[in-house]
């Protein structure tokens, strides 16, 4: 069975606005506004994946963002620096974006923000939840790279962990969610049992040592199901977001 990657190249409506939350080219976010109900719901901030590589950007989560906006949330698709060997830039950017964006779209959400991170973006969202800056109210991690040591040991995506960190994972335990405490905000992991890119075992191991983190396992869902509105697992994604309302 091979992964369904069709969502990565699927067209989506253009964002309503693109905002700069910082001074650098990658410090931007695409904004899609929800309907009148969005004002009473949290802002959804999507942190895209791509194994932290500069080749992958927020465009592949556009179908997800458009679907969530159509379902009644205001959505910010965050871009962040992806510099091999400089992981601190990515970590700092995601934290800064989550803190800055709610005020930039004030009135179009209720004031707080939910970070939704996929794959490598899930790793960054879990880290952001450790010491929240701004109104971060929760984290939903979709098939996250929650264990850098395991990511490196398994050689996922041709050594992506070492490329991202610029060193052995053991040298940056401070960036490894598996070796750190649980996030300080309510956190759920959604990870399909048919994921061939990031093994479900990684999320199971994480929640085994972080008992206050919730795990939901959609049956038959692959790695990209969590960001694909056409996937049968999409209902589970929307339900889990709704738990933060």
C-alpha cells in the first residue's frame, strides 16, 4: 500500500489575505476568513510539514485551510524559516507567529489560537505548546514527528532529522518532544494506522510517557489523510478541532 499524496498538488481557492507577522520573507501567513460563526471560535493556525526542508511550504496545506474556513473557522497558514542545520529558526518562527497573528486578525475569531501541525509541523506545534506565548489554547498534532531520536534512528526521509538539526539528535534533546514534558495546553495527536511515512509507533510511544496527551487513531488513514479534506479521516480532524471550541 502506498501513500496517497494527491492533496500535495491539489488546487485550492486563494487566501483572502497574506499577512507578514515578521520582517523576513518566510515570516508570513495566508489568511482565510470563516463565516459569521468564526468570531466565536478560535483562530486555527496551520503549521505545515515537509520534514523541515525548504522545498516544502504552506501551499500544500491550502486545501485543508480552505476547507476549514468553509466549515466556519478563520484560518492562518503559517510560513516559517526552514534552514538545514538551524532548527532554532523554525522553532522561534512558529512560536512568534502563534503569538503575533491573533491580534492581526482581531474580530475574526474569539481571541485564542489552536495550533494544528502536520508531520514536522506537528513537531513544531508540540514544542510551541511547551511554553506558550500569546493566546495559544491547544495543539492538534497530525502524524507528528514527536520523537527526533526515533526519527533519526529509523532514517526517516533520508536522514531528515540530522539534516534539520545539523547534529545528532542526542545533542539537541531540548528540541525533542519525546524527551521533554507535556505541552502546557490541551493537546491531541491524530495519527492513522496506515501511515507509511511516520510510524504510528512514534505517537504511541509519545503518549505512553505523556499521559495527559490524547491520541486518536483513524483506521486506514495514511500520512496525508489529516490534511486532506477528501480523506475519510477528515471527519475525525474536524471533530478534534471542535473539541477546542
